[in-house]
């Protein structure tokens, strides 16, 4: 009787992973929202293409790149998270299946997230530095943006170091 209750409870726990599916649907919708913003920013650039300065063109392209990186980050979270926590995605043999799908561990996903966050933060910082003189950013604001960016970089490096040390420790304990 106890074994039957335990098995039922464990089945319920295992089935609860599907509660994550609506989160992934919401993240898919957020990629669609980013697409709308990307198209809006891109279309707004077109009338000024001939007259815009190199700096303005770079800032606009960096904005588009920022949006694309954010969308990539969301997609990685959706695919890796769904495969890790909900269900395997049956795309075996599909020519467009990303090589990392199905092989990315939680540690690998975490590092991909950190790398994307550092890249996005770096682009924001570069845009701010390039816009000096065009919009009023104080030295204090630039200082804190730089500190925050370096906090992301240090966090990513420490996380990678921790994962590397953990993997080395695991190899040492194998007989």
C-alpha cells in the first residue's frame, strides 16, 4: 500500500514538470515581441540611411544586435530548458538541429546565459560610450554602467571557474 502511494506521489511529481510549458510559451511570445521591436527600429532607420553619421549608424546597428542577442538568449533558454526539465524535443536527424541541443548540461546552459548577458551588457556600455556628448550621461552613470558590466564579467568567470573545478574534482574521485 505504501509503495503504491509512493509511486503515485512520484508520478505526480514527475508530471508536474509540464507546469513549466506555459513559461516556455511566454518566452516564445517574448521573442515575437522582440521581433516587432527589431522591425520597428530597423524600419525607422531606413529614411535616415543616406544622411546618418557613421556613429549614428553604428549605434543603430548595435541596438539591432542587442535585440538579436537577447532573442538568441531567450531561444537557448527555451530549447535547453525544455529539453532539460520538461521533455526531449524529437528532432533527431533534422539537418537544422543545433549541435548543442540535447547535449547542453545545466552548467553549459548557465555559461551560455552568462556569455550572452556579458555581450548584451558590453553592447549597452559601448553604445553609452559612443553616445557621449549626444545625450547627457554623467560620469557617475558611466562609472556604474562599467561597474555593473564588470560584475557580469566577474560572475561569468567565477561561474566558469567553479564549473571547471567541479568537473576536475569529479574526475579525481573516479577510481
